[in-house]
C-alpha cells in the first residue's frame, strides 16, 4: 500500500497498520532490528548517508527501522509531520529544551506539571541561564502577564498531574503565537485518542510512552511530535549528538501498545468516570478531581477539547497525609506505585512521591495537599476496585 494513503484511514486503523514497511521476508508483524550499525554498499554510499544526501540508516543512536516505525505511526496519529522517539519522557523534555533554548531565554510553565519537569527547568536549564516562571494552568491572564520579550515557549500538561485541571489549548496557542512564542503540550494523560493538541494550535506535543502508549508498565520511553522544520533543525541534531535514544525493543513494545490504545483508553475512561462518581458519594472524601464530573471547574472545556475525560482520578481526604497513607496501605489489589496508564490500577500519594522533591511552598502553590490521593484507573472489574478502596475509606 502507498504509505500516503494512511491519512485517509481512521485513527484505530492507523494505530494498527501505519509505519510498517515490510522487508523482503514479507513478515506480518513489525520486526525488531537489534543492531547498532549498518553496512554500506560502498564508501561513496556511506559518505552520502552521513552527509544526508542519500536517505538510509547510519547508526542506531539516531536511525533504526523499528524506532522509525514507531515514530511514523505516532506522528500520523497526532496529526503531526514528524516524530522523534527518546529513551524516556523526561529525555524528550530535555531534548526540546536543549534544542530550543539558549542562555538568556525565558520559559513560562504551568505549576501543575510533573515534579521532575519543574526540577528540570529550575535546577538544570536554570543552571545555564534559562529562567522559568510558573503560573496557574487555567489562568490565561497569568500566562499573558508572565510572557517577556525573551520568552521562547509556553509549556504545560493538560490534563495536569495530579489535579486533572484542563487548559484551553487553542486560547494559549493564540496567546503564544501573538507574542512570537511556541506552545508545547505534554499529551501524556490523553494520548492522541482523546486529544490532539497540534490540531488545536500547539506547536510541539510531548509524550511519555511509558504510560498509556505502552499500557502494561513494561518499558520506558518518550516522544516529541512537531513540524518537520522544528524536528529537523532543532530537535534531531540534539538526538543525533546527545544520544538519548529509544531502544529497538522498547519501540517494538510501544508499537504493540499503539495497536490496542483506542480500545484501552475507552475502557480506562469508562472505569474512571464510574469511580469518580462513586468517590463523590463517599463521606470521607472531601473533593474529587475528575473533568467528567459537572463539579469540575473545567468540565465544559473538557467536553469540547477532549473526546473523553481520561483515566486518572484524584481525590482529597480531609484528615491529610495520615488518612491518605492509611487508605493506600489498606488496599490489597491496587498497586502502590507512581506509574500510571497501566491496565493494572495504581495508587499513589503525590505529595510524598511524584511531587515529593518540591518544596512545601511549591506544592502548596500547585494545590497539592497532603490529603491528596491519585489513582490511575485500570481495566479490572470496577466493583473490585471500589471494594478495595472501601477497606481504607
């Protein structure tokens, strides 16, 4: 089939079929290419490939057929021109920063991002003369006020981690472009199944493939999707030099994950919605954070911007950390782990795990209270999940 024809197919079909260029063996499943280097037919061909005058594989630090298949498939699903895969989600964020930023640049970032993302901007990019201001994700006026003449990009997660707040991507894209900035969206919680930031105006999409794209907690990986110009001129040179490379085996696992992503995301969303409604009825739960609930501040925005409400639910217990830990320790089936996006339901206490390295002041500013519990709702029977939580509630 002509590869260009995949644009005419549905998302579910693209997730299963796109990116596979069969070898002379006519295999039905995408093969793994566990090789570090490639052989050239002549010295001239080697020279032409190294200078970019002739396409083809060079070295698996930056060109590998299995990784390329994953990149091609995810780019198509995100409606982007090109994708680059990385060793982890944090490596993908690092690559974007290293590719786009220089000393003296400024970044505006939402407060409600993954704790390590905050530390990346503050402790590491900051060390080289890049400054970052953190703002309320949902306050467009605060975003506008924070932009400076040297602001290079706006960075956000929507939905946010762990409070599941929603930002208006189109509005922030307009704001960024009006000031000559880029908008970067971490789409980890939604995946391209539920939300397409590039279609809404974002310039770059980042993924932790470790989460829903894998879906079974097997491998670590990340990805960046953007225009061919941004990838080729600013991100790819860092990958080629820096070497934060996704392994062929991990790419093969993620390709398999993409094949079932659509049906898994629907099941995650259905279970999470049911659990969120049930948690709202529990006397010991002070507040539930889930955009599918009418009580959520961005409920209407989520309905417009996403095709479903996601698989993450967080909630607050009135008695703080002691009750949160008691609840978590009382569960028998749920997995106590900070990972998310797994078919197995996971539960964690953000204030002492994913955001534990932040200062108490930074956690308070981000709205992360000691009584907050985050659940990545898996695909088990929903009644079994409820029964396990009842042991601690």
